[in-house]
């Protein structure tokens, strides 16, 4: 989680909450930051792979 926090500029608590709290719905801007970081590692990743939107 620390690496993802560094890559996105998001707080570790926010990333932890996304991971552990299934009722938490992150903002669109937060999802965009996470997906940008994940796609830098694997361009084939899709938002739907991680978020129910």
C-alpha cells in the first residue's frame, strides 16, 4: 500500500479504506489516480477489474 500511496499521492489511510471497507465509495478523482498508477505497471488493467462502477 505504501508504494501505491507514493505513486498516487493519496493518503495511505484512503488506500487502506478502499481495500478493507467494501461499503466505501471513493471519489472519481481518487479512482482516476489509482487507475493511472496501476496502468503504469500494467496498461491492460481496467477500472472494472478493481471497482464496481
